[in-house]
C-alpha cells in the first residue's frame, strides 16, 4: 500500500493564475482596453503597483539595515556571477550582504518588467500587459523570500533558492517554454512553413492574404482528413483542429508578427498559445453546433464569400476573448489568419 507521502501533490494555486483569465475572458464582462476611461484606470493601477513595489523594497532595505549587526554575525555560501567575466563564482558572505542583495534583485526585477511593459504600451500601443503587471509585480514581490522574511517575519533558511527573473509576458501563458514548434520544424510541413516565411519575410508578399493562401493549402492536407461526421451529425474527431495545423499557423504568425523587446523563444510561445486560445474557442463553437451546421452558411460560398463569412465570425469571437500581451493590430492579424484558414479547410471538406 502506498503511503500518503507517495501520493502526487496537488499543484499550488496562486492568485497569479487569475491574471491571464481576467484578460482572456474580460471582454465578456465589459473589459475593453481600447476604451479611454478603462485604460486610464488600468494605467493608474499599474503605476500604483510599481510605486507600492518600490516602497516595499525601500521598507525592506531599511529593515535589513536595522538588523545589520545581527545579520553580520553569520555567513553563507552563495553562487554569483562576476560582472566582468560573467562566470559563476562562489562567495562566502554575511547574511546582511545576502539579504541586501536580494532586496536589490527584487527592486531591479520589478522595475525592469515595468520598464519593458511601459515601452510596449507607449511605443506600440500594446495595452494588456499593463493590466497583467498590475497583478504580477506585487505578487512576485509578496512571494519572494526577502519579503516573506523581513515583512511577514517568516524564517526561511538561507541561501534562498535562486530564481530567474520572471519574463513579464511569458507569465501570461504560464511559462516561456514550449517544444511543439521545435518539433514541428523538423517535419516536412514545418520545413515548408519556415521556408515560406524565410523567402517572403521583410517583403510586401508576406501579407495576411499571402499567409492565408499558404496556410489554407497546408491545412487542407491535415484538417478534414479526420473522419467525416456520420449521417446522424454526431461530433467526433473532425471537430478537433489538429496540432499540426496549430503549429503551422503559429510558425507563420511568428514569422510575420514581431513584438519588440521579446526574445524569439518567447515570441514562439506567445504565437502558439494565441493560436491555442483561438482554436479552442473555435472548437467549442463547432462542438456546440456540430461541424456541418457550423459551416452550413459557408458551404455554398466561393472563396471570397468564405472570407466575408469568416470576418463576421471573427468579429463575434473577438468580442468574447482577448489575447494577452498583444495589441489590437496583432490580435486582429492572428484571429483573421486562424479563422480563415480553418474556415477554408473545413468548408472545402463540407462541400
């Protein structure tokens, strides 16, 4: 009999998890970051979060200095990077030095995230991160060992576990790692998609229409290849937008949508998660109505008619969801590309 210690532990719940949900479902509750009044409130909340974070760090700095004599009595081994050589080295420092460094790390991490988000907002009109960081900045600080120790009075053994500064945008989707695009890139379809982007990137030919034509052609090879619905119209695997099509769309999106200040790896994840959000929404609508019924209006239309039909459905979907970390322009490109690709592929099979 296995002991309770062997039983898998439930994942820790954090208020941080609520932040992306607020953005993704916010439109249903009237959240509109293009509305000047709502945006003004979000800006004030963001500034308040950053200011309170800085004040908390100032308080912790004073608290550490107030315990300097006691903290200087003990030492601890830590691993740090030499600023000149960037090589790791071992240091034997006092607890005072250790805690003071942690305070400064917390301050620079939060201010760095705030600076990136502010730049994206002012320069490129990308608004969602303002709201997300209004939650994430104070949450990061409250969860940090230095805050737990010097504000909440908890005893946490030093040295504190090294934790890389959180990517201010990767947190929106629960992480900054996803191997699906790397795996897709090894497939024939992935190589074709990457070659298409490489050949056209930076030119006028890499437009949404060009991406759509390529994506629709590729999607027809995978979508609808699933079993057709039976005469009774029951739902089966045909309602599922294949992982291959999702990865292909994300590859194309990552090739044409560039978000400054983000690493290529984070852009990969953002593109794939954005496609996942939209594909999941489409699947939910398709399952609700049935594939044949969902595409009933598109079956008798030509390619141009399908585009117009897709635009109408896209507008309805855009009212229901929001893609975190993306401005309206980027969001519109992704919604149009995903929906039209799937619409053309499924409509062709439905005819």
